[in-house]
C-alpha cells in the first residue's frame, strides 16, 4: 500500500512538472522589450483640437504594446452619450494602438475620449482627453479619467501581492535555514515554513481570482465572473499564477512523501533549488523585469534579488524562532551560527549587486528620482539602511555574548557577526554558577540580541511593503522616456501657442490660443480660439494673425483668418523657414477696443 501511494505521488509530481514545463516557456517567450508601463504618446484627433468636420474614428497610441478590452476606448458627446460604433481594434495592425469607429452625424460641440488599457507588465492605466467639432461647447462630458482599477480591487490586489512576497520569503528562507544551517532539527522551524506555504498558496489563489476584475476594471464582484476567469488563465499574468500554484502543489507532494534517505536527499535538495528558482521566475516573467531594456539580464537579476531577499528575511524569521525556542537541553551550536552568518552575508551581497542594477534600470537618471517610483526607491533604500543598522546592533550583542566565559553554546546574528552564547547553563565543573550575576547579564544580552533581530524583521516587513509599491508603479526611466517620446512625437504634428491680451477696457481681458498644424516649414493650418477672463470662450468681431522672422527679414505674413462660427481658421499660411517666429495677434473686442499682442512660436524643418 505504501509503495502504491509513493508511486501515485510521483505520478502526480511528474504531471505537475510537465504542466510547469509547458507553461514556463510561454511566460518567457512573452517577455518583450518595451518601456514598462505604457504611456499615451499620441491621439487622432489630438487633445484640444477643433475639427471642421466630424472624424470617422478615434485612434490612441502608446509607448508600448497594450492589451485591449471592449471598453478600452469610449467616446462621449457633449451630452455624455456614447457615440462609438464598435469595439476597439488595432490601427493598421500595430499592437501599441487602439482605434474605435464613431457613429455618423456627429453634432457640433466638445467630445470626451476615455481610454483604459493594460501595459506589457500587466498593470492597468487610464486617461481622458477632449476634442471639438465645429467649435467647443460649454457643456461636455466629465473629462477626469476613471480609475484604471476599481479601488476595492486595487487594495485587495495589493494586499495579495504583499502577502505573496512574505510567503515566498518564509517558504524559501526557512527551508534554506533548515537545510543548510541546521539540517538535524527541521522541526523547530516547521511552523514558519508551513505558514509561508499557506500564505503563498492562498494569496496566489486570491490573485488569480482578482486578476480578472483588475484587468477589466470591474468591481470586486467580478471574481465570480466565469468569463473573466477564462480571460485570466490565457493571459501572461494568469499563466504565471497558475505555474506558481502548480509548483506549490508539487512542494506539498514532496513534503507529504516524507523525508528521503541520504542518496535521495541530494536529489531533493536539487529539486528544492529548482523549485525556488521557478517560483521566483513567476514574478520576473510577469512584472517589470519582463519589459524594458536588457530583458534577459533583468529577469535573471529579479530572480536572484527575490531569492536573496527570501534567504535573508526568511532566514531571520527562522533565526528568531530558534532563538526563542532554544533551551539548556537543546542549545544552538556554533557551527549552525557560522553557517547562517556566511549565508546571510552572501545574500546581502547578492541583494546589493542586483539592487544597484535594478535601480539603474528603473531610474536611468537623477531626474527620475522626482517620479513616484524614484521616491519609493529612495524610501526603500533608507529602510534597507535602517535594517543594516539593526544588524550592526545584533553584531554588538553577539560580540558581548561571545566574551561571556560561563556559557558554551553560541549564536550569531543575521548580519554575519561573531558567535555569542545562547544559554546560561553553567559548566558542569562550576557548581552554583547558575546563581552568579554573570548569568543574569548573559540573559540581558540574549534579550538584546532577540530585540535587534526582531528589529531587522520589522524593518524587513516595511521593505516588503515598499517593494510591493515599487512593482506596481511606473518605473522612473519609463516615465521620463515616455514624456520625451510624447513631446517629440507631438512637436511635428501640432504647435500650440497662447498669447494673453488686455485692451484696458472692463471685461476685455483674455487670451488667444493659436494652433499650427503640422508646425513645420511649409503650409500650415491655423486655428485660433479666444478665451475671456473667466476662462470661457468668447466671440469677437475681428482677429488677425501675422508671422515675422526678423533675423531673416521675412514677414509679416498674414494668416488670413476667417471666422468659423466659434473659432478663427485658415489653411493658406506658408512658412518658408525653420526657427523662431514672432506671431502678432490683433484682437478687436468691440468697435473701439482693440489691442495687438505678440508671442513666439518654434517651427521645425
């Protein structure tokens, strides 16, 4: 019967390994160079433009490939009624675009475009902008972008990710501590290991259910929608979560199989290393490391960073449990301490190396520290410094314990310090030493060591929280590059200039907004809108624009504007040279109130 059970367990284990082997390449092949977190880089019509005729479609472009849903692009008329005529699709087959057709017979007024897509790194983003047909209208739909993710779902998803990080740290760190540092006494840390397994399993299951409403923007009730679950399991994040669950089930089967004999134990250790690497890879293959620059190096760095974090933080937890459970009958041996000291030192070295690389990859420049990602990274760096400071106190307590001559068993802290005594059991050849004051001093030192190790763990919990925020934020490098891309891509298409005016008469102040399309040498379409002092559109009897380039003695060139019943426009302006042009606007607000103001505009070749 036992042999049949063992054979059944092995068959199930092989089946789970086959499943992981099939799904993992899918994850790795899905990792593509991108910016990590998509950003809107352009639209047609452009934001704020006034069109003469109604467009047949609306197209939005992004800095990287995005995933679309049926509500990825919505267009509302001035009365907040939808005017889309179909589901979003790709523009010319490009994965970084979304296009939606519009209904016929669109009326004059301001239209609102609301968009929501999923980035390559699986994070949802959203936004909104407006354009007008004929002339801007006073009534319009709400222009504020809806949240990319339902607030309740966002909070629950963030908690799930945080618990998953903690579960991984306990699962791997405690296992490494038990196998490498104290192989003869795994029972002492059996509880934390099981807690890590359950935390990671339950949080992964919750993330798999929450992924559907997270991606679709639905509320928390969406976890019960079968269609959303089907959509999740075919997505890259969903595949990563399923691989993680398969690996966790395989770990459970290995544990249920029991403790192997010496020859098989070596194979078990090899299997454990493989499973730890695979578990860490389920994060790397579905988050920031899978997109951006140097994807293979970034994914390897992310895996090593997660493993080193787990070994350090999980090992600290195992160490703290061992400290509290150590007794005179079962002291912690010096060799156990020395092993963990070397292990912790190596983990910190890996964390430092991969952390520097990932910081450079995510930031890219000092300016990026002003982004939310940069600020979170600075906070994480400060927390790690605090953690190392707590480790230095652990070393001091350990050094004091090591100089106590009355006790034999020793312990080292997670920071890699010297060994120190654990128990105040007196040597057998010194009767009555238990009442010596040195014993109480040793106990105070042990308590100090426990407190310092506990402080390391508390700060480590904060580090995990900040890490959760970091992995859900747009990398600083991507934010700055996307801003540059947006500016560069928008420059050749449209040039916007605002010139304030004041005739000196009551209620005769405002500004002229001038748009040049494409803003390059040659013929340009000119559109001008006049706003009053209160920011609303006003009608004026006359507006004239001229363009001059004094250094080359060109101009003034009259734009020959025509009143288009809401805005002033012309398509005959021909600018022969690139560079800085002076635009002069003559604004007449009444029969006797008129003023001429000027500004500058840059024309590209």
